[in-house]
C-alpha cells in the first residue's frame, strides 16, 4: 500500500522549492522577477492554509453528559474499596450501567 505524504510534508516541500527558486534567481530560465515573486508568495499562502486547516468549534456538553459524569463518580465511590480496586461482584461495566440508570431516573 502506497503511503501518501501529509499536508505538512507537502508544505515543507513547497517551501523548500520556493526558497530554492529565490536563492537561485539567475538560473531560473529567464523568468521575470514579478512572476517568480508571485509564485513564491502563492506557494507560501497556499501551504500556510494547508497546514493551518479549519478549526472546529468546541463541542457543547449536554445536560445528560454532565449528570452522567456526576452519577458515575457517585457509583464508583460506592463500588470501590479503599485501595482503589473493585468490590466483589462490581466492575467498570456494572458501574457504568448503574450510573446510566441513575441518570435516566433523575432526568425524568
């Protein structure tokens, strides 16, 4: 399977290409200075956009999620021993189920 380069890797390649073109201006094949400058500036802007990307907004925490977090802490306190282990007959799954049941009852 072929592994394609990431946006960050592409941006590094394009920046190096632009730097090379600027450093070797006499050997650019007779391209006018404004065209070279426009290419380099366009490369810089395009790669910055590739790396930056769009930021996603923060997720709003629901009332259920807040209540569940509190209920889970209460249930875990009931089901764990002083040393932090689970009591006999208790597990993470049972704690989660009990917390979900508690939240369902409380939010009705």
